[in-house]
């Protein structure tokens, strides 16, 4: 993913003699902030050419940052600054706005930040305030949490979601509200008939398909061909489907997608498990690629959640059913036939390090058309689980800090108790299972490795939606 473009404006005193005396102080603090942000490797900082000490400079520099494509603007305060400069800049600079107050006790920088923040509050301009020494990890972490969230929210605007098919198996929770998506997030929805996958699959060159199958056969731990549900020909049909979906994404300029599959494709053509897994992966048999969020069962709020998690974490995202609670180990078995990227098998960006833990099983009786189920058990690690949901027509987000745990020799036994053919992630939550099940509003959930709770809280605040943290 491309770096986040962050605008940086430093504000000063409106009296020329004060501004000139403090110019070096302002530039020093500005330089420290810029260096710390760029050292993360995630951010490209676009600094205003002048420290703002006149209304005309506030307007000019804000317009310049907007023209350069900044996604968020940091208002930087190290000394007292006239608050109306920040208000003027907020009219032209790209929001959301992060107001940062440096530790500088010799000068009233905190006073300047609070006076500016209060002025922005008066007219309803959304802003986030952070204060401290950016060299301190906790301070930088808070800044990055807001920057990632603001960028994710900004990048959603103008994106296109490709919806293959309609509502799956009667699930209201999987159906998108076109108007709400547009008004809240600025996302356009393109409807695509699943027949396009069937129709175009025969157009994929034979040599590409055979090469892909052989690549999988040489790297996957085991492909359980059974001569019926899973054959080389059915696997090739799944590979063809993957190539068709990739082509449609390119042709229709889609950013993320959902595929219904059930029951039309899973009854009469082939399952989409291979397509969904390798779309969400950072690689395929043709090389590395940026993961393209692909939600199974055309669960559109799942896709929207996954796209948000992907942009915040810059990593692949897992899709799963909340399948079963195992009392013995106090874990949820997160299990679904589609959308578990193979990345989660080994938590690696090197395909071989994941695929040697992956098996392709014949699809179960649920899917008479057959094909391969991409099966593995997710590697252990801290994760953030999330889900955008609706209640009484309003969005809210469930935010769930958790762990994927290693059950050791018991993992296979537990997998066989539920669905041996499907991938599993054993998640231990920080709240009692009763509290979770009594309030969670979907059968699906989505996860990334790492702690992104603050990022998601910021995302919800910026978007004006409610949230609940399960901890």
C-alpha cells in the first residue's frame, strides 16, 4: 500500500517580532515531529513552506497541502499561536485534523493548542488532540493510531465495491444499504451477475491454468484428490474462476469485492474458496500482489469491515463464521469455508512458509458442485477482531481484542469435531462468552494480527458511528 500523505502546519504568534524570535524554536519542534513520523516507514510528510503567523499564510499553505494530496493535516503547536489561524487553515486544509501540542514549558504551546481546539469545537470542526514528546513511543503510537484511522476513512471515499450476486441464504446481515454506504463512507457499489464468472471461465488460457495447478501441487502440504468432489479438473475450474474475478476487478475498477457463491455456484459450478483465499492473500502463483479484500457469501458489511482493517493494518484480513465455543479451552472456533487467506497459516509473506501448513480438502456435502476447500489452522498471535453492523438502521462497530491460540495436539481433534475440511482460527476473547454472544450482531467476524483497537475507535469517531470494545 502507498504511504499515507500527511500535511503538517506549524502555528505561531501573530506579532512579527515574537514570530521571528521563535522561528527556530518552531522549526526545531516541527523537524522532530516530521522525522519521527517518517521513521515509521508508513508516512510521507508534506510540510507547509512557512510557519503560519498571518491569515494569508494559513489559507495559502492549507490550499497548497490540499493540492499536494494530503489525506490528513496535523496542526503543530510549540508556542502560543493565534487561534484564528487554525480556524482559517481548517477551511482549506484536508481534514481530519490532529492537533499536536509539544512539551515546551518555556512557551505556552499548550495554551495555543487548547485555544485553537476550542475555537474549532465552536464551529463543529472534527479534531483530535494529542500532547507530549513525539520521541516517546506511547505518544507516537497514539498519533499513528489516529493517522491510520483518518487515512482509512479518507481512502474509503470514492472506492468501488464489487458485489457478485445478491443476498445469500436469506442473510439480512450480508446485504448492503447503498444509500447509507454512500452517505457515510462515500463507497460506490457495482452489482455483477455471478454468471460472468461461469461465462468467462472458459476464456482463460489453458497453459496459465495448468501452470497454476502445478504450482499449488508442488507447494501445498497435501491436496486430497478423491476423484469426485476434488479432482484436478475441478481445481483448475477454481483457478479459472480466480483469473476471471481478477479480470473483472481490473475492468470494472473495483477496490474490494464480495461473492455470493451459495447456492448457485456451489451447487452447479464450483466453489469460490480458492478465489477468496488467494484474493485476500499477498501472493498467488503469479507472484506477489496487494491483497484484494474478498468476502464470501457476498457479506458486504464484512467486506467493508475487512477493507477498513486492511487499510489500517496494511496486512491481510481474515473472514470467518463464529462457529462454535469450546468450553474446554475457552476459545471460539472461527471457521468458514471461504476467505481464510493462506497467510494466516504461518503469518508470513513468503508463500512457501504458509502453504506447507495448508491442505486442500474435497468440499463437504454442503457444496455438491465440489472443488477444493483451502484448509489450515491459523498461527497464534495477538489479533484485533472487528465487525461493522447495523441496529435500527444505524451502523456500529464491534471491536474485540483477542488472541489466536495454539491448541497443540488438540487442534486437529477440535477441527474434526466441527468441520475438518474448513480452515480454523481458535480465538480467546477478553470477555465472558455470554457477554459476547448476547450483544454481537452477526454470524461473521473479521481479524488482523496486531493491536488496532485505538485505530478502530478513532475510525468510528471520525465516521460518526458508535462502537463497543469487548474487554
